[in-house]
C-alpha cells in the first residue's frame, strides 16, 4: 500500500486513543489484510500449505446467546468449550473478496478503509445517498476504479459507501483518523444512530445474564433520552487503561449490528458507575450520565421488553466427517448431551470465504470446526448454503458454549 494510504497508521497516536476490539480476531485479520504483505523474510509470516499464517489466535466465543445450529433447534448440548486453535490467515490474492483486495480509498484528503474486508458484508441500495466522486481504490500493488457515495444521514467525513468497477455491491468504508465526537449528541447526529442503529434487543447482566427484545416504542424512547436529555455529555478519555474511569460493572448492553455503519457485534452498554460506553467506531467512547440516570434507562428498557428475537446468525460446531469439492459434512453428535440426537449437516462451499479453506488445504476429516451461517432453508435445515465464516478448534473443557449477542 502506498504511503498516502498508510501514513496515518504510522503517525504518533494521541494520548486519548483507546481501542476496544470486541472481536479481537476479526479486527486482527482486517489489519493484517490491510498492512501485512507476503514476505518470506518477515518473522511474523509462516508459509503453510499455500496460505500466509498470521500469529493472532482467535479467542473463544464470549457468553451471551446459547449456540443454535439452525432456527427452531432445541436439542440439548454438552456444556463444553470449543477452543479455537486457528490463527487468522492472509489469503492468497485470488482467494480474497473484492473489498479485501482493494481496502483503501482517499477522498477530500481523508483515508478510508473497508469495514468488511474480512466478512464481506455489503450495503443495500436503500442506504445510498448522493454520489460523491469517481476515484480509485488501492491495495499493495494494484488499483481499481470505484465510485463513492454518501450513506443516508451519515456525515461523509466519517463513513461513505464504495462500489467497485464491474461489481454490483456496495461496501461501507470508515475514516481512519482518530477524532472522537465532542459530545454524545454529536456522535448520535453524525452517525444518524436512531435510524442506523435502532435498538432491537438488550441483555441485562447485573442480575444474571438475561436477553430480551424491545418494542419500537421503547427503542424510540431510549434514543430520545440519549439524543436530547444527555446530548451535551462530553466524550471522555479512558487512558491509560480500563480502570482509569470508575465504570463499575456492565448492567445493560445492546449489541451494535448496523448495516449502514458496516458494523456487527460491537457494543453500546451502561454501567453501574453511571457511564454509557460504546466502541461503535472501534475506539472506546465514554459518557458520564449519572448512576440514577443509568438505572432509569435500565427501567425504561425493561418496561418495554419483549421476547428475545431470533439471532441473525447461527453457529454450528461439530466434526468434519467428509470433504467434497463443493461441500463438507459436519456431524455435531460430539456436541450433544445425547449423541443419538446428533445430526449431519451438508455445508456448501460456494462462497469464496468458505471455499478458500479447502483450496488452501485447511480442512481435514476429523477436524472440529465452528461455522457461522445465516438461517438455512427451512425445508431442509441440514443443508446449510449460507455459511460465511469458519474456524477450526478443539472441544476441550466444561463450560457453556455460547456466542456474543
């Protein structure tokens, strides 16, 4: 990548920079894809069966939702932990998705990087605003023509959408400079959060982990409090570490899944110390609201709670028992309290994010794997055509197998 694209990443960081990587493995992969190039002299790279191995282990899943293989799956599973032993890979160029091949653009002297360079999540045209410019997207040694667009309601100096030449998809790009909003109100306004991130579910953690849905009325009411009552709350620093602010324990949290921000599985949470915290732009932003105020927000959420909605994605954990050119068979019997309740799933590998594991010889019979997929075809839930993420690991020890909300 040329100097103009990586300049800001090598400049001295401001003292107040605080990065919260909730999905540490995914973020590490994104950074690796952007900044690391194949180099046999680089001690941080190890050639292994055609893929570049990066020394960043993926953490085990964090607790919040019980793992389900597919919608309506109510089988009882063992309380075991799958320890992910895979590290992230910088895949060969031909196996990368387009937004990982060309993850960098410049506009109005601002550098932007694709937020979905690993996951490949796209932006629907419903979120597109005005076209901003024709330009190029860059990678280490290549460029490609692209079009830049506004994202509705979001200021273009923070986020924009990119469409690559000869491609129909749109991808969310975020600016790379650290300039936190001055206040909570500025954060909400610049990112149009009531529209881009409506509250749909929350978890209460101070009285045992419980997850609920929330009504549209409750979501609007909470956003009115954040947008109006607490809009003037200044953005605080949490340097030099997590104990420098008296945050206390998390008592209520919302998971940030916002298509228009290119975000999934980040957090917006309230603490017993009276703070609102979020890593919605990857950095930690903190706002002091008051202990009583936080408790009142919790009561408001609980007053408008509903039954927890189904998750947007599911995990299948099991053992590979067969490998073909375009699919693998995964048996989850090892994962069941009653092995006779185990099922065999045919997981197609049409998506390049899955296929590249096979092409790089990263799959073998007997391997324990964790697959993330969206809801499979209801007529045959044992055929999974929507898998988009795979890690290998080992079912290791007692403990709840869960995923973050």
